């Protein structure tokens, strides 16, 4: 193997390239990115970068000289358009090609957008540096921000906008924020947190129409209510970037389908990060995880796999979000939980556990770092549900 291409200037892509050099790979390494910037950190985009005038270079994961020092060729501003696995060639959108012997797919995910008509007002999303800079220009004290979707990105933007002094309304289709991810009790806690900080969350409701009104918009909700907004942002999830793989033979089903070591069924091709759907033996299920720590670890593991050092990736997923004074940390899996136990619940502290098949599978800890360490270890060691909670309460799937 003399040439390895990493498609995706993402966190996973950067760490794949870095791990290749650390493992002693001396061949050509080419990092291909659809964005014009070198790989950068995304979590600050909804927090520090929105609140403060953060220079773009401060978000970069590595200095420009690092790429030269490690002999990593970068192809910035060039999206992958097609993959020829027979010829082992990546076709870029400018018509050029990159040949490879090994390939890491790390194209990540893109923010879902609302369908709109020609004269509809702009509905912003937040995924890239450009998105963050564009939104920051619109955030001004006294303006009304309407967020569509009370997921993590929407709640983080809401918290930052309140620090700016904006009025904030969130429209959420679920009964409470995060209910699909963390359940109703935890979702209700986050709703109360935002209410205490002046955010209105309109639940069990959808946006029926968005019309232009000057530089802003008028939103008509399914409950008949009408909202005037200066700024509208959609935080309705993300989709893996896989369309360039159509016809390549690389299997895709809500992401690139991988074995437990992140290799695919196509020889010499592995995947990592938001785009990878792999079998995690710890949870005995095929999962895709859109979290920072997962991207770092998977990028490195995918590189090791290409170099012949593959082993099952069975890490416990880890995610964090900071909103106001609440520092939430989540470990494991909450989806498909059959049991939940809320261990602590007050205004400034929350601990909830998730169980399935008689084992602890997940834990959410707000301002509770010691409990986080304890339950992360319990999930890794597959501790019995009854050993971590004496009074579990059953919930529906």
C-alpha cells in the first residue's frame, strides 16, 4: 500500500491521516475536503464562535505547517463526486482524480434543510464555519430568533442567543425537547432549564408555512399560532454524506455500512466518524454516532485497520453539551431502552440511567462528573441493571 486517500476534511479524517503517520506509514497521504478551510473544530460553532468574534484559525485542529511537516497533501474546496473502486480512483468535482491503494471515507454529515419556495425567506442551518459567521451577523439584542427543532444544536443556539439578548422561541414536534433521544423526563428537565432562562418552547407543533416579511419571516404553526421572526434557524438533524458513493459497490444504509473494525465489504476501504454505520459488539447492534469523541477514535481505528492492525471498535459513545450553567454529559446508548431510572432530579443536577436486556446501556449526567465516570465504567463492563439501580421504572421502547 503506497497511497492512501482520506475523503473528508472532518475531525475523523484529520485523525485518520495523523494516525497513519504515527503508525509509520511512509507512503502518500492525501486529505480531500469539500470545504475551503483546513479541518476545524465544530462544537464551538454553536457556542463560543457565535458569542464571540473567534478568528477562523483558532478553530483549526492543526496549524498549516503541521500538514507540511507530516507530508500530508490537502485538496481543499474539492468535493468527492464519484468513487471507482475497481480502478481505485476518487473523482473530484473539478474533474481531477486521486488514485489510492487504501481509502478512508470520512465525509461526515450535512445539516438537513427545510424545503422552500423561490420567494420564501432564508432559513439558516448551522454546520460549517460559513454558517456560523452568517448566523452571528444576524444575532442582535432585541431581535426574535425562532428555532425549528429542539435537538441539541437547537438548544445550544438558543442558550447562546439568550446571552446575546435575543428573544427566543423554539418549535418542536415532540412532546418535550430531546424526547426521542433521552425520554420525556429528561426532556422535560431541559425544557424547564430553558424556560428559566427566558426561552419559550412550543411542543407538539410543526411549522405549516414560512412567509417573507421584510428582512424577516412569518411562521404559521400547526396549532394556529403565528410567529414573527427576525431570524429563523432549522436544527432538524443531519444526514450522512454518501451520495458520491452511489454505484461504487460500497454499501450504504443511513451511512457507510462497516464491519466491527470499520472496514467495508470493499477491499481497501474503511469509514469513520459521522458517516460510518458499524457493528458495535458491546451493544450488539449496528449504530451510527455523530459525536466528537467517536470521530476522533474512529478516525484512528480506521487508519489502523487499513494498515492491517484492525480490531473491533467497541467504544462506549460519549457526548457533551453545555447550556447556561448545565454541563450535560452522556455515555452509552439511550435508543431502544426498555427501562429508565432517574436517580437525581433538581434544578441544577440530573442523573438518569437507561437499561435494556437486563444491562445498563446509557447514562445522562448533568453537573455530576463523578457519576459519569462510574456509569461509563458500568456500561463498558456490562453491569446488570439491578446492580446500578434498585427501583427501575419500565418505559415503552
